């Protein structure tokens, strides 16, 4: 049984419906590991200093934003926490809009809202009202440490919470040279238009997603199954310790969150703090030579490992 991401309430007006937020997607990609072809041992990616080539321990790694080529501003953990939204477990619907008004490009990731015990009445009331009016609820929700824009919409017996992209995350089609104007500008005749319409009508049908399958994955799975059954076709790899949660230094994601907090989330008190944080952090500019700056910030207790003459290490991706 899948575990909920969080449990809280779905709120619109004065009505609060206890719900659980469940993932609405299932990843089916085949996961691969890279091995050394010579001895079939796993390849490790290490965190190395770009200048010295030496491995850097987690305690000496900080997050930074490159505001100019080769120039960085360092952000402390406190800075990041001050910009994060206050954690609350409510999907608060702020308005209702026509479903047809939302550009499909805004839809990003689906979740399912599952009603809590004795919460079916409010759940069904909202679901059926949205269905009959053709509306969707526009809300905000905090998942883990980030606030998302989302749409609450009916789908069969479920209420789906669809994470939406912010406008600044979309590419404006006007940035590209696209054909505009009338059909006649491209010498498209009425006969060609009629034939194209006839072709589309002859291929028209009802949308049935069950007719579509990931054929590449199925064929690749067959290849893997045959290889597993072959003698000498497999190898054993010892599992390595799982990386720490702070392994991913997703600076881009954080700066996107900071920008959205400043531009879109005007009602979040943490916004003012975030603005001050950036201004304050801007005084801590690092030299345009990242390697030298990193050497200056290294703690005195850090010990320098002797350089090895072995094969060069891979840099962390």
C-alpha cells in the first residue's frame, strides 16, 4: 500500500475536507548502473575540487549561486530556510477558473487527493460541483520544503491535484520564428485544406490510453530477461551506502523557489526575510577564481590528502 506524502485538508470557502496526498504517477523506467568493463565493478562519482582534484567532504561543501560568469554568492543553510515557505498541510483553493482556460503547457505532475475517514460528503460535493460547472480550483500547496501552484480537478471518482508550472518556467513561443498569417500566405489551396480535413476525419477516434504501451521498455526487458538466463551474463555488485539527503546541491531549484517567493507569493511572510537574505548574502561575494576562493574558505581543521598518481577521478555530475 502506497504511503501518503502528507495528510491535511482541502479547503475552499468555509469547507475543509480531510485528505491524503498520494502520488499520481508510477515510474517505469529501467534503472541502470555503470560498471567498469574490465572487472564489472561499479563506477563511483566523487565530489572533487576542480582545481586540486582532491575529494571534498560533505561538511566543507556549501551552496552558491553563480550571478555572473565565475562569480558566486554563498548561501548558508539559514538563508535557505528563511526563504522556504512555512510548512502547512492545507490545499487552500483561492479561486475557480474554467478548465479550458489553462494552457496544457502549465500541467506538470499529477497527485491524487484521497478523502479521510468520514470526509466523503465534502469530497464528493466538490468533485461533482467542479464537474458540472467545468471549473477547476486554483490553489497553493507546500510539498516538503517548496510551495507549488496547483489545480484541483475532477477525474472519474477522484479529485486530482495537478502541479502547475509558473509562467516564468515556460518558453514564450514568440522567442522563435514561427509561421503566422493566413493560409493564402503559404499558397495553401482550399482543396488541400479539404483533403487534410478528410484525412483527419478518417483517422479520428476516441482517446483510449490503454492502447498505447512503452514498446521500447518491453523489448529492452525481454533482452534483459534473456541475458539473465544466459550463463555468464550476469555479475554481482555490492550495494554502496545510500548518499546523504544533502547529496543533491540543487542550486537552480532553490533560486527558482526564491524568485517565485519574491514575485508570486506575496502573502508569505518569509518573503521579506528572503529579500533581506539575498541582499545580505550579496555582501559575501566570492572571488572570480572559484578554486582560490574555495581554498580560503576551507576550515583550518581540514587535512589535505596527498595527491595520488592513480587514474584521474571522475568529477561529480
